[in-house]
C-alpha cells in the first residue's frame, strides 16, 4: 500500500512539474510578446513624433509661401508668362505640398505593427526636400535644428 501511494504521489508530482514548466514557458513567451509590443510602441511613438515635426515644418513653410503665390497668381495667372524666379516660387509651393502628401500617404507601420523603414526614409527625404526648397539648415530627426536650443 505504501509503495502504491508513493508511486501515485510521484506520478502526480511529475505531472504537476510538467504543468508548471508548461505554464512557465507560456509566461516566458507572453513576456517576450509584451516586450516586443512595448518596443514596437516606443518605435511608433518616436516615428510619429518625427512625422509630426516634419509636417509642422512643412506647414509653417507652406503658410509662409502661400500669400506670395496668391499674390503672384492674382497679378498674373498665366504660368507661361512667368519669369524664372516666379516659376521657382510656384515650384517651391508645389514641392512643399507634394512632400506633405508623400509623408501623409506613407504608412508608419506594417501589418504586424512594426515601424516601416519606408516611413523613416520618407521623413529623411522630406527633411532634405524642405532644406533644398527653403535653404534652411537641416533639422535632425529629433526636431531641433543642428546647434539650436533644445527644450
């Protein structure tokens, strides 16, 4: 009787240990999933801030350029008669708007919720395009001009 009881207890103990290991494995996988989700969330937030910053810069520059374009078009709406500086002015506004549309149409994440490399490239390209159009110093991904104040 004692041997049978020890055998049953031993068997139940092994079964419980197996269940505990399975539970521990499930918890480890869940922890890894949560860690990945936190990392993805942090990356999405960072990319979102980059996009928001460059869109803000584009908005500011577009707002500055639109009154000049409006005045140009109101004085002469025939593009064929524009001088090279006037055509450059139109090209600047068109460039600002197309760059804005490019950023807004690029998804930040893929189907899995991971930040896409494409969204980073679009942000970098937009910053370069903004610099080319305005002649301003480039603004790094953090949103503060090089050598400028940080807040």
